[in-house]
C-alpha cells in the first residue's frame, strides 16, 4: 500500500516546521535572521500564488498588485488614522480580495497567455498610476518616492520590534496559516471543484460547476493572503513604493518558486523558495560584483535544469522517495 501524499506532506513538513521554529534560538546574527525571514516570506507568497494558480490552472503574473495595494492600505491607515498595523493588514487583505473580483471577473473568461497578459496589464496600470500620483482625494501617496512607516515606541501593537526575531516568527506563523489553508482547500468541496475546472473546464460545466464563480472565490482568498504578505513586507522594511512592492519581479519570482517546487501541491512552493531565494542571493553576493550578469546566467541555468528534469516540481521525486520508504517499512 502506497504512502498517501498527505502523509508524505506530514513527514516532510513537520521536521521542517520544527527546524524553522528552533532556528532563531540557535542563530543570533541579524543578517542571517533577515535572510531567513525573506525565505519564509517568499515561501508564503509562492504558496498564496499557488492557492489559485496551482489549483485553478491559470497563470497569473499580476499578484503583485494585491501585495502592493494591501501594503499601501496598511501604511496609510497607520500613518493617517493611527490604526494598528495588525488591523490594517486585515483591512488591506480585504481590499485586495475585493480588487481581485473586479480583476478576475473579466479575466477568467480568457485562457492561456491572454489571461496572463491581462493580469500583468492590470497590475502595471495600478503600479504606473501610483508612481505618477503624489496625492489622491487628499491622501498622500508620494508617487515613486513611496511612503515611510514612521518609527514609534517598540511593541507588538505597532508592529515594530528591536531585532529580527519577532518578524521571523510572524512570517513563520503566516506561512503555517497559509499551508493549513492550502491543506483545507485540498480536502474541501471548493478544492475538488477547482481541480475539476483545471482538469476539464467544459466537463466541469457539464456537471453543474460554475468555473467563473469558484475561480473567483479561490482568487479572492489568494488575493487576501497575498495582501497579508504585502502588508507584512511593508511593516518589515518600514517602507513601501510602487516598484519595490508591486513590480512585475515579485509576481514572476513567486510564480517561478511555485512552479519549480511543484504547483498544485502543499509544500512545493515552500521548497521552491528554499532553493531559489538563497541561490539568487548567494550568486548575486559572490558573483554579481565581480562578473557582471553571471549570477543571472547561473540562476537561469538552474531554472532550465529544474524545469527539464522535474517538470512537475522538485517535490515529486521527494514524495516518491517518501512513498517508497513508507512501503519498504510495511
């Protein structure tokens, strides 16, 4: 009897979670904790992207708009209205979810590259508008300059801490919630409907499943989660601007991490982030200054190898190994 995928996920996920929880107790270096926090952040964002794109089967490259809009909302509500960043994150996520319905309703009627290009267009429209708008309805946006989160008394209420450890654990908690939501999705009716839509849209319609309705529901949840990540990023760096927080790079990076790790799986996006973000940072640090562009070449070669040899993601051979190990113990 083969070990089920969900058991393989547990066998792989629980040790990773235990290790991630213990890391700040062993590592005190601020730079290392910062780098590890960013790995967790990208794992979270890739998982949020995977929530809709991995299960619905539509390639969105406009998810950065949800991160950016929620980040701006959180910062503006904190600086302008004194609203706690924690509440601001939820409001920002809600705004991102509402925005996703306006974007998703017309775009889900498109397929393939047309859908992808349309999501890019929506994200770029918002980014360019923000870059060229200093003020809107009396709200200071400061254009391309962006917004700074003013320093205040340190504490959980204002989401400002001394050191990186608290940010690390917040990012880890967000990732755990994201993975739990993904597991719930896989086992829910919505998850089964989305898999049916991904497998055969016309067949799903024939069975009475409304593809647009359920795809929009998945997109709204994904946008909300992405918004929480974008709000966290803004508070972590205490700064936000259109290019950095909602540029096309963010959408592409999260998509690549999910695809390389294994889209449509629980831990695939996490593994993709664990592999690709450190690779990008290390090659840029050690090669970017001495050999201009070489770090990008190496990164590209690794991506090509991953796609050629693991077309369904690096999670697949790991799950097979766990399945064989479980079978051999029986």
